[in-house]
C-alpha cells in the first residue's frame, strides 16, 4: 500500500469539529467534490447511452459512498465522557433523583 493511500485514509478518519462554524465549513468543502463525483456517475449510469461500463460506475459509486461514510462517521463519533474515580463515565450513569 502506498503512503499516499495511508495519508488519504487517515485524513478521511480525522476528527471533525462540528461545533466550530469554520471547521464545519471546511468539512463541507471537502464533501462537495465527493458528492459532485457521485452525481456525475449516477447521471451517467442512468443515461440512455452511458459513457462508462456498469461495472466501472458501480465500483466508483461504491468507492465514493465509502468515502462519504468514513467522513460522516468521523463527524458523528462522540467524544468519550470523562471517567470518574469508580470507572464509570460521568454522563447520565446514575438514575435521576425525583
């Protein structure tokens, strides 16, 4: 495996700050080319006379979807809750007091 593929994979899984407007804008900027590629592949796949073969279109669309999934997973992964001295997480582990 080449180093550029490793760097690409690490970049896809890099955490995303969705609470920061600038970070969210940068994140959206990186998603736009993936969506544009998927759109053009889907348009070609549904055309009366496609330019590419079905196998190529399927492979490229699945690759694009995997990229989108990896980037969405990076944005959706919650930060782990801090541990207490007893080992449980601090977030809502106790029942509410009435």
